[in-house]
C-alpha cells in the first residue's frame, strides 16, 4: 500500500519548486515520485493549438540540471523515481540512474514499439490504461503478462468519483487517481490496490493546467496519516490471527 506522488508538470520547470516538492515527499516518507520526460520538438504539428502547447512543454520540461537534482535528491532521500516516457530518445537520459521505474502513459498503451524499448531497459514498467476500452486493455495485459504492471485509470481531469469501477479496478496493480480530494484513493487502498498514483502540487494557485485537480500538502499529510493508521490496524490484526 504505497502512494506515488505524480509531480507531472507541477514543478513549473523551476528547480526550487522541484526541490520543495521532493522535500515534502521525504518528510511524509513517500517511496515513489513520478516525473514526465518529453521532447517538445517531437510534438506532432497537427496537435491542437500546437504553437501554444509546444511553448508550454518547453517551459515545463525537465532539463539536464533538473534531472541531476532528481537523481541526487532521490538517492539521498531513498525515493524511487518513476519516469513517464513519451518518446524513445528520453530513455537514454536515464543512463546514470540505477534505481528507477518507467511508465507508459495511457495514450501509448498500444504503442508496442515504445513499450518494447522500455522493457529492454530491464527496469520495472508501469502501463496506464485510461484511454482504452476493456477489450483493448485485456489484450495488452495478456501480451505483457508478467512483464509489466498495469494501472487502472480514467482519463478525465478531474475524474468524477462515481465514474470509478472499484470492482474492475481490483484486476489491476495500481490506480491513477485523477479525482478531486483523497476519498477515491482511500477506497482503492481498502480494495487492496498495491499503489495509487496521485497528482501533487505545492499550491492550486500556481500557473499550469494540472494544479487545480492535484493533491495539496495538507491533503497529503491527511492521507499519509490515514495510510499509517490503516497499516497499523493490519499489523495488529495479523498478530491477533497468529
């Protein structure tokens, strides 16, 4: 039962904000934090509002210096970084890393070329499934059985809590939670999900497209307290059953 803090682009391309976010993760004993690695030059020119979105990506990309900060800080804090890979060229940027995971975003769930290249790295790979129907998801799960872990996901930002199928979620390793608040995350853990990924921000008032639906530091503290309490209950229950 582990929480993955998804920093997405909420670091705003700013080293100070990035370090503050990592510091909060460390203080709350978070084991996993997730980042996005993308190359703005690879953006399809036919993408809607191409010019503005490319400028947004340029501003929010992780620079080589930021990548060095991530490596050193995560090693010092004993945090495992997870990197969402959007294009092949970003994989080679991680050659100095040892302990990390890779992730495939929902739009690339059927991008078998990208998945194959990520699997060659020999590091654990997560695949998100939000933009595909159940048949497509089950086909991919069968194809990569025992090679990847799969995340239940609804690609709506934010997701309405009543749209979540908790029974179907039980067939997955993890849950990418895009709802407002922390109730859905609690329910997922109660269902026995191994880990939940949740967008995280220092403040919902920062500029950017994801801050408004991301978990705040206060919500993180509340959630971590609940997780620790639930774990303690499980420990005592197991001792009682012995």
